[in-house]
C-alpha cells in the first residue's frame, strides 16, 4: 500500500506499540503477531507478488469488521451487530477494507493485513463469506474478491492509513445504503444471513 512504510518510519513508536499488543490480545492470528507487523511495516510497493487467477483477474481479499452492540432491544440480528466501514480515497461512499493478495501470504493473512493497514483493527477472522468477480471502477480490468468476517477485538489509535481514511461504526442498513460496491453489499448480506442462521433455535 502506498505510503505505509514512510508512515511507520516516521513514527517508530507505532511499531513498539503494535508489538506491545501481543501480550494483551487473546485472539488467534494465522501468523505470529511480530510477523504480521513486519508485513505491514515492510515496503510493499508494486505488484510483483500480486496473485492472479487463471483468467488473469487480480485476486483481492478483505474483511467486514463487525462487533455486537451492547444496547438491548434489538429486534433482529441485523440490528444486533454493527460493522466498521472506511472512507473511499475518492471520497465517494464507504467500503470495507480490502486489497491485493500476495504470493508470500495466505488469504487470511492478507485479509488481516489489509484490515490492519486500512482500518486499524484486529480481531478473530472467521470462515470466508464467498467469492465475487467484479470490474474495477477505475480501470477496465476485472478482480476476483474474497471477503471474510472479522470479529473486532482491538481498535488501534494509530494505523498506517489513518491520515487518508476515516473509519466509522455503522448499522448494517447504513453500510448497505452508502457502499457503492454491489459485491461488498452481497458479502454483507451473507454475513447477516450467517448470524441469523446461528441465532435460530434448534428444533
């Protein structure tokens, strides 16, 4: 991601802060936390490690960060959870953190890395929501997107893209309304449906 390495080099205490979280965070990551921080801080410029499918589509991975609301009285599972959205760099709408899946990491590792870089949160990654093929809004190319739910356990005060993105906890209905990407909306619907199924009493 552009500017990440420069950001961290200017603020070396951030690396120490991230490493200090290792002893306080109980979630299980698919790689050691020190290695994850190294991946975020190490210059990842260009796309020489970028993965593509057999049709030449760029492979993109991301997360829908979510949490359970503390307020009582939710009438549905959709009202019982909130999702974390980030502002688009072009200023049009909101989206969920996502980015390229590179050859030196697993799909889950890439999704967690992108979420940390763009939204500054960590948590428990869950089973993949699905796979979508979509056309880039900026270029005439196609991507293959994979999205995961991430139950947020930790929100960082400082993260690599804090100066270029805003993050906000919103209702599912607001995320659905303001996100311009159909494939992300479908991933959100899958997340809600999954929670509804889990909440349904067994006969």
